[in-house]
């Protein structure tokens, strides 16, 4: 069994990993919540799927444990609706597994499909893997957003200089292209490194090359 993921030191409490247990069986929710507490994972239980969808924060981090057969709205319907409002990974549970249900669950985006009664270690491994995946995904998004925010600090000319630095052009080559003095290009280069908080050329390329490619205009 893997240990529970450790929240990053600067993660605010409301963004700490949370497991959302959606099952109309009170005993099942209580048992799973107790099991999750044993490995340090917080959980919230919902007997009503609609109440869960209404209460789910947009910033939620963690995963959803979702029963397939519930009155009113099925777990597969919840899975479909959840895909429109959240990127939380989903672990499906069912006491009536069959190939068709399994296929539909995975097609709908479920990360795992487990049959009740589920083995404790199998359940915890699945949930912890889902939580780790989501935490890592959100942290990558946060890094990308921070880089994009720093990129927005650049002036138009600084942005053009950055693009050419990333392409491997020297100061002299950039100066010739824009009809500038090498000293002026050096000033732009220094501004780029300062505003992007980059300590080296390797760091600059690693953090911004992909982001610049994504923002490059397509062919006319």
C-alpha cells in the first residue's frame, strides 16, 4: 500500500486533497471514510448525487469515488455530468459488475472500476493513485499559469527577443534582424531574464519554449 500523498507546504486548506464519496448506502460511505482516514485522506460523503454535483467546488483537488447504481440518477450519468464541470479523477464502484458497465465507465472517463465488496488495499491503492495523479496535474497547471503570468510582463520587443533567444539566436543575430545595437539587445535580454525570473538559458528554454509554441499564431 502506498502512503497518502503529502500536501505541498504552501497549499491552502481548501485546496488540500479531498476524496468525495458518492454512494446512497450510508454504511458503505462510513466504512470507506474510516478506511481513508487510516491513511490520512480527508473525505466528504454524499448520498444524493445531485447534491454532490451542486456542492463540488470548482477548485477541488483529489478524486471521486462513485457508486454506479443509485436512485434518481445513475453513477454513469453523474460521471458524464462531472466531466463538464471538473477534472477530478473518478473511481467507480459497483456491486453488479459486468463487461458492459466496465466499458461504459472507462469510456466515460473513469480512472478505475472496482467491484463491491472491494478489498481495502485495492481500494486505497486506486484512490491514492487517483489523488496523486490529480495533485500532480494541478501543480503542473499552477506552474504553467505562473509562467504565463510572468510572460505577460514582457513588452512587445522583449517578447520578440525572447522568441529568438529560445530559437538559439545570438545577440548579434538578433541585433541584425531588428537593426539594433548589440548593447540594446543585451539590455532587452537582461530585462527578459529578470522579468521571467530565469537564472539560466536552460531554465528559460525549459519553462518557456513550449509555452511560446502554444501561443504562436497559426498559418493564415
